[in-house]
């Protein structure tokens, strides 16, 4: 006899396998008119959960009803491009967005310094104290 949880897990895993082929991580090459080949590269994460239970009710008699569920989540994040042209290759990483307030402040420091420097240059006529 097949367990309903086993059937549910097998079905879910087959769906995940279908989503996670090699083209998900290393994308299809794109060739431009000038002969440059660009290949997208992604990070792929999968999460899976499932569970269930057989239970008895006063109306079920000897048969035991089953209740269960399963779910999966795929997170595909582009991380870089592999660029090939005229026999040379290079990796062009995609910068990750700031995730915390401190990261956002650190990203803004160079712009703030440039603005302050420009302001000081304008106020002093381009002269700075030595």
C-alpha cells in the first residue's frame, strides 16, 4: 500500500526537478551583432515543506481519512554575466542591493563626500587651506 505522504513528496520533488535544470543556473547564451556572447548566471535556492496525517472520525469506521499538504518555493537571483568576445572572457558581477540601513548609508558616503567637496570648492572659489 502506498502512503499518501510518499506520493505527495514524490510528486512535489518531480516538479522541483523539472524547474531546476542547468538552464536555470547558467542561462542560454545571447549573441549580439558584434559577436559578443553574453551568458546569464543565477543563484537558485529551493525550499520545500510537506506533511500530513491520517486520522479517525466517528463516521470513518475502519478507513482512515488523510489530510496533508506540501509546498515549494524557488528563489532565482541573477548574480553575474559571463561575457565572451574575440577569444577573451570576463565575468561582470551584478551588485546586490543594500539590505540593511548601514549598507545604504555606506553606499551614500561617496556621493555625500562629493557633494560636500563641490560645495566647499564653490564657496572658497576653488581654494583650499593647506
